[in-house]
């Protein structure tokens, strides 16, 4: 079974530039998550999708971050404009069901904002 | 305020030296507590889910237990390949948002 795919693996940008991350979840997983993991901290949930609808985006900085999951499969997370404090690893995860269930994580995208 | 605190932040063990990692939580109505393992440069990998106090789960050298206030991850006779960061995450009642702890970085020396 193929795992969660993410690209790119690494990205370096200047502050105020924009960046986009892509995620393809495990086939058949209806729930998709985007997390931000700052060095030395645990993952922080940014947004959760159930199929192509948003379940929760209460921790997403909506003035600069956006995410979409067209057709209920793959997803894109965008940051525009980026700030220095956005430097982190962005993790995508998927699960078969919504709620307190096992999540499968991708390898993440390491973003450095200079 | 909901909190998940993991201790210690870092732990160094000799191969074969058993120990425990702690995850204490203050959430209302725990729906589930998860343990994940994260290797450098990789995403977290699921280990266990615990749903109610008194529950225990085992996998190879790892055993997870749960009380009403905390969970322990016991590592018996660890090997160098057990070196990783161990994360716990909790779901409180009525929420779909998991709260992760900062993790415990474990290094097992041969």
C-alpha cells in the first residue's frame, strides 16, 4: 500500500514570497490533515478535511495560509506572503475515518524562510 | 486550558536499560490517546491508541498504559534502533483536533 506522498521535500524562500505544498493521501482515506511542526515541538493541526469539505480550520492563520482539497483526493497548502516564523516542517496526514483514529503521515516538507 | 506534557524532554539509555516515558494530560473527557514514533526527517509513525483508563497495549519492546491523568510508554531492553522522538497526542471529548505534546527524544547507545 502506497503511503502519503508530499512534495516538495525541501523549500527555501525569501520572506514575503509565496509557496505551495502538495499532498496525496492514502487511497480511500476520506480525512486529510495539514500540520505545522516547528523544530523541537509537536505537530500543530492547521486544517482538517473530510472528503473535500473543511472540518476544522480554527488554527489556520487565514490572512496568509489557504488550503484546498479539490475532488476529495489530493490537497494543496499555500502560504502567501511567507514570514520568518513560518519556517517549519509541514506534515500531511490521512486517516480512513474522522475523529480519534490512527493517522498516517507523509515525510513532510521542510520550509525555510530567509 | 488543555495541555499535554511529555517528560523527560530527552533520555539517553544504554542498550538493554529499560525505562519509561511519560505523557500527562489535562483535557476534559478524553476520547483517545495516541503514541507515535518520529525518526529524523520523517513523519510520525503510529504506535498505539488507548481509549480508557486501565487499558494497556504492547508491541515488541514497547508497552503503553493509560490512567485518568497520564500515559506511560515503557521500553523494555531497548536497542539502538529504538532511538527516535516519541510523541503523544490526545483528543478531548467533542473535538476532532488532536493536541500533541512536544515529544521525548530517546537515544539508545550500543
